[in-house]
C-alpha cells in the first residue's frame, strides 16, 4: 500500500496540467492540492442528470478531466440523479422543467452511462443511485436537511434569485434540488465534486453541508463550458448546437468543420490532448495566417472523431468529407460566384447587390449552386425545412447574404460565404 | 337522517350570534353560510400545537366557538400537530424555535387535550395525529406537495417576509410548516378551519391546496385574539400575561381582577356568554360611570372561574378575594397615603414628590404599607423577586410611582395607586 503512495510533498507529475487546462477555479485550491499530495485515493463526485441522457462533447470536457484524475489513481463516484431528475433542476432555464417518471429516468440513465463510459474508466468508477438513500428518506430527514439552510442562502443562486426578483414562478420544491444534491456528497463522502460554471452554487452547498455535518468538506472543481457549434452560446441540446458523443463519425466530422474559426482554439484546448506547447504554436500560426484554419479544423475533427469512433473511422470521415465537400477544394462559396446576375434579371439593382449590407439571393439557387443538385431538388429540400441560412430555416423567398453567412443543408453539410477579395 | 336536516334556506337560529361575536372574518363568508344552511355535518378543523401545551383563556375564545358549533351538530376534527411541532412554527417570533422530540410532543399533547376538553365536547371530536399520514410521507410526497407552491407565495406570510427582508434567518424547513398544515386539511377533508388572526395565511394555504387537489375548499374562520392581563399585548405564555385554564380558582380570580378597565369589555365579549344586549347595557353603564368597574370585573372573574371550576368555586374565590384584598374596601392605595415623609427625610424634595412625573418611594415601605406585613418581611419578599412594580421586578432601590402604577406581590396579589383627588 505504501509503495503506491506518492511523496507527501510532491504533486503527481501530470497534476499541473490537469489542474490548469479548462479549469475556471478549484475552491479551495490549496485544500485540493493538499489532498492530491496526501496520496489518498480521492473520491471524485460527478452527478449524472438522467433528464438529459444525450452527452455531447461539451460534457466530455469534464469527463476527460475525470479520466485524467482516474489515471492518477483516484476513484470516480457517479451519482445517478434519479431523484433530482424527478424534481428537475431549472439551472439557467426560465421555465420549471416537467418531472420525469421513474421509468424515463431509468432508461435515460442507461443511455447516459453507455456514453459516459466512452470517456471515463468504468473500472475506477463506483455507480451510486440517489434512490439508495432517498427512497427511504423520511419527512424528518427532509426537515433536518432543510433546516440547515435559509431561504436567503438558496436565493443566492443566480437563476433562483433572477426568477424570484422577476416574479417568475420558483417552486418551493426547487429549493430542495441543491439540498438533495448536497446530501449526495455527504452520503458518498466526496472529496471533490465536478461541474461547469453553472453548477458552482450547487457544489458549494454540498461543501457547506458536509462541513455542517462534521465531514471533511469537498473541493469544488469548476470547469469551463464549451461553446456550441454556433460559436456563440454554450453547447446545449435545446439550442441545437451540439456535437453528440454518439453522432456517427461523418456527422461529428461535419459538425466540427462547421464551427467558426473564432471557436477553434477553445475546442482544441478543451476537447483534445494536444499539448499546451503545441496549442501555443497553433495559436501563433493562426494569428500570423501562416496556416489555413481549415487545416487546423480538419485536425480537430479527426481528433474528436478518433476519441469516440477510433482513428480509422476518423480517417474515413475525413476522406468522405473531402470527397463530398472539397471536390472544388473547399466547402466555401466565393462571394463573386454568387448568382447575382439571375437576381438582377428579377429586379434587383447592381447597386443593391454590391452594397455592404448584403446581397439578396434566391435560396434555391444558392443550394443548387453549393451542392450541384437540380433547382427542383433544391426547392424540395427547402420545402422540407432542411435548409438553414444564418441559423434561420430558409423559405422560398429571397434571402440576404453577406460574406461570412453560413448555409446548412441537412444535418451537417455546411457552407460558408467567403469574400473572394480576402481569400487565399 | 332527513329529519335532522334543517331547511336548506334557513340558518340555524343561533348562527347569527356565533358568526359575529369575536369573529374577525370568515373567508369566504357566503360559502360558509351556504355550508351551514346545507344541513351537512361540517368538519371543523382545529390544530393543536403541542409545543404550547398550556391553554389559557385566550385559546378558550376559539374553543368556545367550536363548542357552540358542536351544539349545532357539527364535528370538530382536532389535529394533533405532532409533526409541525417538531418543525416549529415561528409565527410572529423573531427566533426559530427549537425542534421538540417526539416524546415531548406526546406528553404535551396529552396535557393540551386534558385542557381542551374542559371546553370542547369530546363526544363530537375526532382526534387525528399528523403522524398518521406524515410518518410515512416519502420524499416524493414532499416534492409533490412543495411543487404546488412558489417561494414568493410563501413569502407573502407577514413574518416570513419580514424576517426575509430584515435578513434574519428563515430556514427552508420553515416553508414546509404551512404546507404540512395545509395537507392536514386535505387528509381530513376539512370544511372550515379555525385560527386567530395570526393564522390567516396558514388557513388560506390549506384552502388553496384543497382546491388545487380537486377538493371542496375549506372556509377560513378567523377569530380575534384576546389581550393579556396587561391589557396591552396579546395573551401569550412568553409574555407572562396569561390566565391559564388550569390555574386554581383563586389565581384565575385574582388575575382577572388585575386587568385594566380598558380591557374589560373585550374580556366580557370574548370569554363569557353574557348576551350581546346585556353587554351593550354594561358598556353604557361604564361610559356614564353609573357602575363601579370593580363590580363588573368581579362578575367577569366569577364567570371565568365558573367555566373552568364550577359556580361554587367561583363563589369561594370571590369570598377569599374580598377577605384578603377588600378588608379596607379596596385593593387600591391612595396617592395621598404614600409614605412621602420618609422619603423627604432621605433627601427628596417636596416639589419632586408632588411633580406630575411621579413620586419616589422605597419599594419595601410600599409593600409593608400595602399588605400590613413588617418592613423586614417586605424586604425578604423583594429579595425573593416576589414583587413587581409596573411590570418590573422591584429591587431594594427607590421606585418611581405615579397614580395608576400597579404593584404585584406574589403571583396574584395586585394593588393599584389611585389619586385621592379623583377617586370616589
């Protein structure tokens, strides 16, 4: 046993990177460093929310961190939130979520775990269901638990406070959510709990409850949230901007290729193991334009597909992507190639076409041009709602395009309008 | 069965008075009148708070109302709040009450009921313990119940809101209190719930929950609160101004005699069955000074003692009171008889003595004079803390007296300082 323990003074060699990359904060940092130095096998708490069974690479950012810590010998404790899911945590949502049935929860948890263990080491994971302790939770237990916190403390949670202040409904049962989650930490004697920045409040409540009940309090390990494929909002199923762990290789590849260049470095840092030094080099390359961002994006796409489908699937996805989208060398549509002439014939003046405000184009013409399919087939796709332009479902009307506009056809075929004068 | 039912249109002959005397409001009044007219046997909910086992005549105001409605054929359902007592309802208190143990609750409930049935008809009372339904209340039940109310709704309760706004602690568990009490109404299918004005919020939550759960909602029957023997604050054990149901006859009698004249009519209305017409007559007598208030007070004292100890005990208490306190004709001390001379000799000027601000007197001298005991015995009583002057425990120091000041010796011997120029 002692042989396995590291020196009490030294951090494990990998720790530095693990504690920095993608990490917003660790509260309290010193306490967690001491715990790492202690040689103890730490219990890393992570909560599974069965109301959201589909994992995307935003979740994987955190799971990858767990995996790294498992590799240092620590133990993941996965809490299946089968009780809290029935309550529904409306974090950041303006509407109280519907409660799930026990069966929905069970099915969702299975789906979740199948994906979870794509990343996390099952051998070093203890799975605990909240129902183990909450099925027999009495009213007396509820009273004891709730008596340890004040209403004011609960309303320090941003979204609670905001809804309360805005006179939007905040159910009394919702106050129970953070408390039950906190109680999980006590039951499993968590040393650290992991969450995104939107979970900080809940993590701190767990820490406080442990302390209040005489237990060594957990550290709170807060990770950055990955931005969605739109490059703007956090990755979230309800926003439709996710890359899911179980998306097929081609779809994952295509979705990665659709992210804006501005999100590229964030993705590289949070979703790959490319070393920090190399990331710094890539950053420099991108800044001084010594590399085509497309090439970096293809590498990112390969890295991500390889994680969930293997290196060979990643190669195939890339080959297919190149075959379909890069016959012409790029999935970009040059501004100058837009079918302006045709528009002018239907009454748009040349001045309008060339104005900085954007150029009007028939959506069907655009789709036909981008994909090489017939105009009638393009119209059919539009009627089916399969075409989006700048995030809005295209109709048969004329759309207004600018350099930088994106066209999405189907689930993961993306094109970007590029100003010829600035390209190559 | 039909023979027992009154006409659907008429109220029972006594109802008018029952619905008026001591009643602040009945919400909604029309609904309750319809229920009375329906001929149904109504279920009158009343909550027993086992954290306050000693009943005083302030409680009896409400119990007497229940009794009257029982006499019309209705059913009292007494809820023993063995669960809510463990939570502690801090109505109007600034400090969260300590939780009681189950054993304390049981012992207190027994004490309470012994007193309760001095007034309420046991035969027409169904006793239900909250533990019947809350002992097996699951976390799912708690979630379902709490999900029906918002935090904002709960903070409409005055004392919750005040504490919240003043940043005084308001425990999350305290929000459960009104909800559990409301759930009681659902379980027992209450038609009416009774409470003092400080209970209005809780009663309304019960009504709302019943409605929300598809049950005919209860009416809320809100009674006035009786003022304490100080004539100023509501009668409450913690304020030390109660007349308890189980106080011995002499003590009840003496305490009634100690109330200020200003509270007399209130007491007559709320604690006796003296008819309204007679009350009106007494009011007039008092206003035009055609009666000595002392005589009315003695009648009140007799009425109250007779309720809890019988008419004969009331007669005895009166005789004893007269023997001890009215040897001199009155338990009053005339202003001009105060031992000023002695004070002047110890350095108080005549001007000070005669000022409107009050006169300084040695407490022991005063006690000796009032009771006829020796100065040394008077000093001993003061040392034992048995003497209060104007509500404050007397010390050996000089006290400041005014006409209207009261002296209490022991538990129920009272004297009042009267300005000779204004008396008789």
